[in-house]
């Protein structure tokens, strides 16, 4: 299965395709693009802006021959994002590719704070259990603090390493509102019947 993967930035580009392949081995090939890019397809249906943008990207995926589309955005401080992405996930008024739409609560970075053992192995120094990742005000700042005492030069390199080694079940348990539903949607891609 060939998937179009859309995310917020360089950190997602470095790690999200790896996470997707670990969650669903049927995704054999993928192309990553910035979700904030402007798909050149019009969609005039009802719904909020994020929902419409997600649907436009689905049309792009369809027109470019992708078998599936995977979209992940950060929650940040927009309480409407989970609802809009669920609406995009369930949109069925026209035939579009299978999809996995998700929202990282509050940010994608939080997912990598869920597994302190993977952080310890990857960073090469002891990392204690982090507070509830989905309720951290600044997960990027926490990650930056952990990186400061390691050999990593930035988040993207760290996230790429962690994406290959985090305990997905641990991330699912510690990030039940963002990662768990997203993972379930990715795992369901390619299942028939």
C-alpha cells in the first residue's frame, strides 16, 4: 500500500512515516507532505476549515493514485480539532481513499515522552518517567531539556530514532486521547471486510 502522509513539520517528517510502518506493515511506501501546504483542489462542502483542508488532501491523494492518506495535526490550543478530524475520518459523501486522521494531544512531541525506557536507551543517560504527556504545557521544551545533555543535535534526529524503538503499547496507554485512536485508524488501513 502506498500512502500520502501529512503532518505539521520537520519533526513529523522525520518520525511519522516510521511510526506508520510500525503500526501497519501494509504501508510499504509513503510520501510525506506538509499539511499546512495548500492543496490545489476545491471542496465546497459544509464544515470547518481544518475538516475541509483534510478532505481536499484526500482528493489530492486520490488524484495522485495513493492507496491511503494519513493526516496528523497537533491539537495545540484548538479544542475543535479532534471533532474536525473525526468528521474528516468519517466523511463518506464521495468515494475517497481509506484514511487515518488524527490529532496529537497537545503536540506530536508528547508521544516521545511516553516511554522513558526508550528515551534512556536513545539519549544514553537516565530519564525518569515523565508527567502525563498529553497534559504537558510544553512537551517540546521538555524534549529540548533532555536533548541538552545528550549527543543529539535536534528533535528530528531524536524523533527518528525514537520512532523506531518506542514501545507502541506504552505510548498508546500514556497518550490515550491522541495516539491511541490515531494508531487504531492506521492499523485498520488495508483491512477488508
